[in-house]
C-alpha cells in the first residue's frame, strides 16, 4: 500500500530542474509555492492530474526564470554565454591535433592499429564532447547565480547551428544519423556542465547557511 505522503510528492525530476534554474535565495519560496499548489490540486483532482500540472508549471517556471536572469543580471548572464563561446573557439581547434600528437608520440598506429582507428574517429568525437561539457562549466562559472540560464542559452545557440547544419546535409544528400547523435550529445553536454557547476554552488550555499550561527 502506498503511503499518502509518498503519493503526494511532486515529480522528483521536475523539482530538481526547477531548483537548478532558481536563484538560491529564492528557491525555498518558489518550491514552497509549487508544492502547496500541487498538494491542493492532488487532493482535489488526484495525484496523476497534479503531477501533469506540476510538469507544465515547472516548464513555465523555468522559462520565466531564464527571462528573469537576463532582466536581473543581464551583464553576468550574457558574459557567461560569451565566455562559453570563447572557450569553444579556443579549445575545439586543439582536439584533433592533440589526439593525433599523442597517437604518434606513443607510436599507436604502428603497434595498435585498431586503437588508432578508434581514437582517430570516435575519440575525436569524445574530445569534442568534453569541450562542450567544459563550455557549459565556463558559462555557468561566469554567470554566477544564473548558471543554467547562460548554459541553456548557449545550448540553444548550438542547437540552432546544428539544425542549420542538418538542413544543409539533407539538401546535399550527406545526412548521417550518427553525426546528428553526436551533435545532440554535444549540445546536451553544455547543459550538463552548467548543472554540475550549479549543483556544486548550491551545495556550498546550503552548507554555508547551515554553518551560520542561530540568532
């Protein structure tokens, strides 16, 4: 039998996502309001309906919080996006030369040809994936408390570029599903990088509040 307290909990993933985009000082109030409304709707219309409502409200809240980030701290948020793009420009050119330099340095082509083929193909894609992850981290670090707003904006920019590239591939007849998969992963990696920084900062913020003396 499911306990009432468990059945009345909002979707954990939705709660986590809203927390990611919320400024730490406002998180308790926003999450408290959502939980209160969720509980009322759950009692009136049922848990399933309330969970669907929570997801819709969570997405609306995230969009609102991204807009609020640009209104409240436009320079820091924009600087985060610019910092991520600059990191991409500086690092993406280094991926292939670095990988091939290491392969040649340790004579991988002569002794381990299969390993060489892997790193010369999939290894390069993994290298780019790491660069995009690092971009998300840089954007979040620069944007301070608007980490996810900057990371999301950066991710959407590259998603748009990826969409343009897909159209070009289709027109030219060179479309490859594997390439699209890697491009999607790269774009998603930016969000993961932002989430990592945001989660670490939230943990430090919470720890700092717990260490404050009681008044």
